[in-house]
């Protein structure tokens, strides 16, 4: 993991640019400069926290600038979480140190309840679980200020609903962000309270808690909803049916009980409201198996953009507010800045999401709440967990190869080829191994043993992950095949290489994989070669 430390002035510079955009009502714009800062400046989480606290009222007077620093904090934390996902222990240690520091400051009265909630929100947005110290500090501050809360919790929830214009997705999103540091049992009690409380208007929000990231919360809310199943609405029932298979297999019986009770009580299942996906775009798959989808849907005279992020599993999803054509164009341009994005078919989207849902539920997780919102935005989606059968998909692509591509000489040429295939020039820059185990093998500036190191990586570390690389190439080939034939992208070549890797070919004899090994060494050595 690169630990270069940026100057504080860089943090100030980016925060002020972000604050200017926020003040004008525009979303902050990402740039190569900002992206480089986020990658190289993990330790600036402390500077961002200090500055946010300094500028946020009542201590400070510049709310926009405070939120600029909070935006940076969230983005820096997210990059650190990416590193932890890849096994970097120093990133995990930095996150733990940060949360312990925040908790200590809260205990000492140096961070108020509002700022602690904002930091909890940043952790939530970065998908980082709150540490026990952070949870304890949040619970203590909440207990110390209980007298400041409205005496009638129902009034408070009614106020939140009004602030969210009655949108249960917005309500649950707000509760999830500011309740991120709450213990699981407390979040479960909150969701259960929404289900069995006197306010019928909060019941739809309780249903959405069934896609909470915590199984403890999901089970608690399911138990509460089973008590009030007869009072659920037709839309609630449709949502229950939709999300039933988006949860781990062991939790589906709980929803079956609620659904059966609701139907017995005479609740009918609502039809999907009108909606459509006028345009579906998908990025290429990067070296970490990450892929993004953008869906454009009609919204009166405007349009609405929805996004789905997969990292093997379905990691995130959301639907934005209606926007103008110009705003949509800007969003599309920003989304395709790092990786190429292409129009894909609805069948391709459905196939990839079914695969992602299978990986999500198999690991004991539930689909992100935003996926349900996306499904409703496009007028319904029957996304069911179903892994892509690698061999079946490979056979499907192989059957579509041009006749000449089957000739042994043509296959040999493809396997030996180096220098970049059509459509891969940008994509393959993200194709390298990023693992802390490899850092010990690479010394910055080392060149004398580079050839031997490439061979070693191909025969050891990369060879152990040949199935993952074969799948990455296969999925990239499926993505490329969505393009018009006249684009002449390299899906046939990637199909041939994926087949060879899956069949146990010597990776050192495959030019594309030698490129991966050399790129891995260059990136880890930090020499850019």
C-alpha cells in the first residue's frame, strides 16, 4: 500500500473546491488530481476531521467548507476500505486508529454529538463497520443528550417522514447513515418500532429494514413485521416478494411467513408502477472485478439516473432525483472517466445482476436497499440469484467465434500476442495483482531480476488465481460482445485466452498474462514502467 503523505495544503485545496461546488448546489466533481490525492494521502483523514470540526457550527461559521472536508473524509475512508478488502493490514490499522481517536475525542468532549454523527455517516458511506469504541462513544453521547430529544418519538418520526417527503427509502437512508454507530440490537429495535408502532406511515420503512446489512437487524424486524402482516399495504407485499430471494437462503422462511400471513388477511400484491430503462450502460470490469451500471429512465420532462455497483457481489445501488438532459450528460461523462462504458442490453444487465446476487447471498449478505429502488424506478425487475456457469458461458462464446479462430495456428498467435488487443488499451491498465504478499517480492527501482520475477509470479501467485483471471477475461468478453460488430472488439481473442487459462495452459506462454505480471511488478514497485 502506498503511504505517501500529502501536504495539508492539498487537503485544504480539494476541500475548498468541493465546498464551492456544494455552495452552488452542484455535486463535487472528481478529477485525476483528486483521484491521485485520495490514493496517495490516506493519513489525511485526521486533517480532514480536524478541519471539519473547526469549520462546522457552533465552533466554526462555514458549513459548506465543513462539508467539503467531510466529503474528503468519506472518500479517503472509502479508499482505505478498498485497501482492506485487498488484504492490506496497514489500511485496517489506520481505520482502527482513526475510530479510536474519534471515540477518545468524543469522550473528552472535543467532538460534539452532531460531528460524531457526521463521522458515523462517513463511515457508513464508506461501508466501514463502526468499531466497538466508536459505538460506545456514540451511545454515551446519545444517553447524555436524551433529554434534548422530542418526548414523543412518534412526533420525531413524523417529522422525519415529512422531511423526506414521505419517501420510505429516504427515511431509511437517513436512519442508516446517522444510526451507523448504533449497536445492532438498537438498530433492530428501531426497525421493529417502525413496524409495530402507532404510525402506519412508518411501516413501509420497516419493510425496507429487511435489507439491512446486519442479519441481527433483519431478523428482529422480520419478527416484528410478522405481528402486523395483516396491516401491510399492497406495495409492501410486492416489495417483500421482490426482496425474498435477495436475502441469504436461511432467512427466506421468515419472509415467507410474513407474505403468507398478509395474503391470508386479504392483502393483494401491487403491480409494478410504470417505468423503463431507456438506456443501460456498463463499464468494463477492472482488475478487482468491479463493474458499474448506469440506467437512464424517464421522469416526466426530465430523466433519472440509477446506478448499480458490483464487486463480484452487488455492492451498492441508488436512484437519483430527476435531472435535465445536460445534467445527465455530465453525470455520464464523469462515470466513464476511469474505465470505458458501453451500451448493453437488458438481458446482459439481468444476467450480471443475477450472478452478483448469487455471490451476495452465498456470502451471507443481503442486496443493498438501493437495488429495490432501482427496480421500482425501471418498472420492475425479476432479478433472481443465479451464478454464471463458467463452462456454459465459455461454450456459448466459443460457438460464436469466427471459423478461422478455431485453427491451431490462429489460437497460438492469439496466445503469444503482446501489445494490446482492440478495446483493451484503457481496460488492461487496471489488470494487475494487488496483494500485500507481493510487496515483499518487489523493491522500488529493482530491475536486474525483473524477468525472473515475472516468471515466478506467473508460475506461483498468478497461477493460483488462474480461475479468477479466466473468469475476468470471460466476463470482459461477454461485455465486449454487447458492442456492435463493426466495433471489432477483442472478445474472440479474450475467449480463446480464457479457455486456455481454464484448461491449464502455461501462463508464461500467454502474452496477455505476461503483461499482467509485468504491470503488477511496475505498480507495486511504484516505478510506472
